[in-house]
C-alpha cells in the first residue's frame, strides 16, 4: 500500500480515458464551445474581482506611487506559475487543473492532496466572495435609500467576532476603537433570538450563490455569455475610471515615488498577489474548449497581461489624483473621485463592485465541480460526481454539491478565516504545479503545442540567491543574525517558543531554497518553474503559523477521506492489481 499510493497516471491514459467515455460513464461529453476570447474573459472575470475596488487602496497607502513596482513583481511571479500551468494545460487538455497535472507528475496521493487543496481555492474562496458580494449589495442599496435588515445581511461569526472585539476594547477603555464596532455590537444585541442565540444570517450571500449555481448547472454556454457580459461591463467601468482619472492627475502627487521606501512597497505584497488569484481557474474548462492545447495558454497569458496593465494604470491614477495618504479607506476609489467633484461615479463604481464579485463567483463555481468530476473519474470520489446532465452536458450533481458547500457556510462563516484558507490553498497549488514541471519532462514529454522556454538555472539560481541575501543585508543590516539567533519578544508578551513557531515557516522556506539551489546545480533545473515555486512558497510563509496550522488540519481531514475511501476505490489501483490466482 505505501508504494501504491504514489502510482502515476500517464498523460496518454488521462487522454484515452476521457476519449473512451469515462468522463461520466454514459458516453456523454462536455460541450466544447469555449474559444480563446471566452477563456480570456473568464480569466479577467476571475482576476478583476472586488480586489481592484478594495485592496488597491491599502497597497497604495502603504507603498505610495511605487506600488506599481509591486504589481509588476507579483505579475512576474504569477507569470512564472502561468507558464507552468500553460505547459501542463497544453500537454493534458483535460478538466481537473492542478489535480490532473499532479496525478501525472507526482502520483495519486499528491494528486488527492492537491484536489482536496483546490476545494480551498474554489469552494472556500467563493464563500468569501459571496460574503463580499453581500456587503457590496448592501452598501449599494443603502446609497439609493434602501436597506436590508442587518441580521439578514451579515454572517453570524463575523458579527460575533466583531462584538467580542467591541467588548474587549470597551474593557480597555479604548472608546475610539470601540466606536468603529458599535454597529456590530448593536446588531448582536438587537437581532431576533432563539433562546439566547441571535438569529443572524447572510441571506444575500446564499441568494447569489443559488443563482450562480443554477446558471452553471444549465450549461457552459449560458455561463460563457454571462461572464462575457460582466467582463465587458467591468472593463468599461475600469477604463472609464482610468480615462477620466488621468484628466485630474497632479504629477506632484507622484513625488516621492516610494515615500516609505522599498519596505513600504513590499508591505502590501500578500494583498496585491491575492488580487491576481483566479487565472488558473480557466484550466478547469479544458474539455469545454474548442482547441484547448492552443487556446488555454493564450487565454491565461492574455488575461494576466490585461489585468496587470489595468492594475498598474488604476494605481497610477489613484496616486496621481489624491495624495497616497488619503487612500486608506474602504471606498477609496469613490472618495478619490468625490474629492475632485465627480460624485456621479461613486454609484457606478459601487455597481461595478457587485458585478465584479458576481463574475468571480461564476468562474469559481464553474471550476470546483470539474475538479470533483476529474477525481470521481479516477475513482477517488463516488461516481455521481462525474455524472453529466443528459441535456445540459454539465456535471450536475457536483455543481449542486458545490452550491451547498458554498451557500450554506456563507450564511454564517467568518470571512477572514475563509480568505486565509483560500490564499494558502491557492499558493500551494501553484507550488506543486511549478514543481511538477521540473519532474514531468523527465518522465514523458507529451504532445503539447506550448513548451515552457528552457533556461538552465544551474548557475543563475545560486547567483540570484546570493544577490537576494546581499540586498537584504544591505537594506537591513543585522537582519539575518537577528532573525536566526534572537528569539526574545520585544515587549515580552510572547515566549521564545511562540516566537520560534512564528519564524518556523521562514526556516522551512530557507531550507527549501537551499535544497533547490543545490539540486538545481546538479540536475540543471529549468529557471522559470524554480522561480515560480520559490516566489509562491515565500508568499505562503507570509500568511503566518496559524494559517499553516489550519491548512495542515484541512489536509489531514482530506487524507482520512482518501485512506478510508479513495485508496480502495481508485481505478488506477484496480487496473494495476494482478488478478487473483
């Protein structure tokens, strides 16, 4: 058993199984209608979400106009991962994304882990998006004089957490801080109760999830049309914001370019990177593409390039219209135009935020059922997950389950926890895809139409490592000695053990970098996937020990499911087991 769990599925078998009708067991195939234009639109729909209306302001506040450097850096990191995704998608034009790629590169147990991990990116991530959509809708309706009762438009644990913070601040006599949470406290106290339990449910989050699930259920053609319309509207609004905003730019606001130096720019690294999450979701639609080996790589690159250009231009406009210090607000984009007397744009921007989050929901609700469908084909999940609807040609059962998995928790879950799980899950998927490219070429080349450019990293990787260490020491003298040798907390509120645990992800990252540098020297690793792997793993370390612990618990739950069901039902295991006698 221990050796069998690493059995690999060849590219030829993955393709052959799909073509022979194993997609649903009834000879029904997915509807091939997507073109490169549709894929690009899906990528933009996933990436240009609420982020451009919510996270860009904080990043501009921290880094000033120099935040555009951070957007470019993160785009390059995503570009490395996108190149690896593109090669896999070209070689293995099947639904399943990183799950299917890992099955070919690493083996079954790693494929299961990444498939279970992708639930965090798509399903758990969509819980956060649904909650965000509810907030955007509530704000928009409030601006036009309509109001949804608070106990029907907030998540239970969000309100509970805010109420606990409020009481803590009051106990500490921090009345100014408590004032910001007073509304949540009143909501907790005044909401209808069943016994001693407040009834607080996020009905809009459930409603939008139900609607999107229905749209995905009835067919990819309908989802494609809806996505294209929403992307067109979003792009129109963003381009209008850029065009009108440039007319009110004051170049003096761009000086100094990095007011908080490079450290200030890098402070927003995680938030900016997460603004790019989503481009990989289009790889789950491979079997619904007319020409996946050609169009999937193009769709990824086009969407990433367009989104990067828009992010950079929006950041330039914002920091040029108003001083960067005024951008640390929730509705920073509307405030920037209000300061210039362009109040009419506020409502349009609020409406666009609703459309933006709707399109993200759509793309991820398309992606999750197709991951489960691929796992079911391989026997790792029950057969019903891979059954296709005879009329709509969609994985109907998996789509309904996805709707339930997203919609019900969105009623009450704390969005901060869901966001962190989504982020670390996505980055882990990127790490494995980049690592898979390093391994797979030695096993089988495949017949893909896109091949990752090979740049021998034998000497470049160690040189880059030395440069990075030297630059860090130059910018922050004594950083390494303090980091590796000092385990005391500055205000003595935490033990040395706690400090060590907080640093542990960075120690793991340092060991990984050294191991890759040494292995790359002897095995001539390709530079691009190495850079993608290291940059994504570094961003995982920035998420903190608590989120790593939650991530590991999630993976352990997945392993329990695998060893109690998947390992016994695996089709690959049955095919490789010799007949009795």
